[in-house]
């Protein structure tokens, strides 16, 4: 039962433009969401997170938006850079889950010059 | 100065063999995890240990047995390997086992069972 879904397996964007990655979830008990970035042959690295008490969190070029009523979150990368080419995973957890994250399948982002 | 390290990086073995994957973290974290990334690319949690104590044990075959000799190490032993065990296994750690704690991942161990 996959509770976190990333329906776009890949995204191609030109350098300098905006990348928008989407993530949907089905469990309304999730109250904390994260994005991880993964390069080939490396483990995922934490990028940005958002708590359900907020609808937006920004860190430099990365902004995450949360729409609780739609059970949807998105990651915006502005401007996109070649070093942003990676797989991005959306993850969700809930209070008292002891760090049990549910991950999406990832979106491969390719930033072209 | 690798934060979370795993050995080996690659493991190719025959069906029926027993193998172990080791994980070490030098972050001083209390909680460690094992994840499996299957062919569909989903990362699924298998186990979590907090201060050497098992706190998450997902529906994983008994052939998988984690062992935490101390809070800096979490090893994964797999008995009687099957073709379906082929995957990438990631170790991770966090400061504590809370839902808002960032988890730091190792580079992964690519297991191929022939």
C-alpha cells in the first residue's frame, strides 16, 4: 500500500528555469514532509522539510508548498542549475512514528544547459 | 570523515548463501535504520534501532536479522538469499528516533543474487 506517490518519474528543465516536482499522499495522519535528493551511487541527502502547521517553507533556491486539503506537496527549484540533476524523493512521517518515513518512488530531474 | 558508511558497496552472491552488510555512523546518533530500495525504486524501511534496541520491525522475512553491537553500528545479516532479495540496501541514522528528525543515509549496498 503505497501512501506517498510521485507520479512523474522524470522531468527535464532548462538551466535557469523553474523545476516543479509534485508529490501526493493518501494518509491524512502524515504531518511532516521532507524532500531528499539523490545522486547516482550515493545515498539520499536531506534537502528541505515542512511541518503540517505550515503551507510553505523556503531555503535558498528551494521552496516546498503543502496543500493539506488536497494531500499534495510540491518542490520548486528556482533557478534550476546543472548540479540539481538528481533523483528527488518525497517522504512523509507522522507523530509517534519513531522516524518511520514513507518514501515516494522519486522523480529524476535533468537540467539541460 | 564519512558520516554513514556501509560495507560492502557491491555484493554478488548465489541463491541460498548467507551474507552480511555492515553499517557504521560517526555522527553520535542514537537511532539507525535499514531501508531496501527495490526495482520499483521505492525506499522501504525494514528496521530501526534506538540505542541498540529494536523499535521498528516491518514485515520482513525472518531470514533478515539486524544486529546492533553498539549505537554506532547496525549490521544486517541475510540467510538463505533469494532472487527477490536483489536490491539496494541503505543504512541511515538520526539523532533520535523522532518523526521530525533528519535521517542521514549511507551510500548503499547493491546486492545481486544470482
